[in-house]
C-alpha cells in the first residue's frame, strides 16, 4: 500500500470550511483513498473514500488531484464536534484481508 | 443494533498473565480486524480474519493469537502479557475487503504492569 503524508496538526474556526491535505505520491492505479477520523478515546469513524473522481456525502467532500498524488478532505462547515484526528489511507480495493494501515494522521482543532 | 462490541473495556494485568479480548459484531460481516493504538503510532494492524475459521497476521502480530470460531466473534489472546503490550485495542469489522468501510468498536484499554 502507498504511504501517505499528512500535516500533524491544523486549526479551523467554527463554521468555516476545514481543508485537510494528504500527499500520496506513490499511489498505484488500483488504490483508493480513504478518510477516517477518531474523536478522542473513541473508535475510528469512516468518513469517505474515492478512486479518482471527487466524492461528496453528508459528512464531507473528497477532492483528488488529476494525477492522484494528493487529495483534500473538506468539512464544509466545521463544528466543535469535528475536533478529532483525521487519517488518510490508501489501499488496494480488492485485497485479500482488506487491511487498512493507519498512519499518524492530522489532529484538527476546531475553535470557537 | 449494537454494531461492534468489545469486552472488557478496561483491564490491568501483571507481566506473564494471560487474557482474552472478545469482539462481537451483529452486522453479519465477513471481515474482522484487531488493531492496537499507541501514542504517536496511529493504529497498527495486529491480526485479521477474512471469514469464519480463518485468521492472518497483520503488521504487529508477535505476542498475540487470534481465533474466529464463529462468524460474529473475533478473539484476541495474550498468552504471556508484557509491559510493551500496554495499549488501547480496537476491533473492527467490514462486509467485504473491497471498498468496505470499517466499523470500529469503542476500544479496550489494557495495562500490563
């Protein structure tokens, strides 16, 4: 699986959009980009995933660059409850075991 | 619908003792996983299972054993606990390996003295 690089921490004002970047320059053509988050002391929570097209769901939007070497998770109107560690992961879609390897993530602090 | 349930939530062990963490899911998922989380290390995969009766090693399997005798349960065992196994353990499950999102339990905090 390709390795990802994320900034260790970011701040965002409440009500503003939070844009979390992720670099995955060695991503392969059959690898998807996944985002999870972990609110303090809870289990990780799935947010969104995509291959090459931009994706949107009720939680967030995922923007993947055309060369697929980086992506951005967008929380359109961040709230205090969005304060969490956000993990960007790339993995092969069809893989025996389907394991996800989590890195260190970005700690997002949403401030009033 | 409970999702993924882990027991116990907290446990303190002495070095050399054994214990088993139980993970139960009620979503009829085929795939189950055990992760450990340590400060600054993110989550690391210990073992996983692609179906009842199967198990496989993950990134950090040493010192742990697992069993998947029933589809809904995935057990993580420590035969001889060591202080290096002090960690928070998370169980997860998914419907399939392809494109499947993981559903995580609330975690089990283990301290080995």
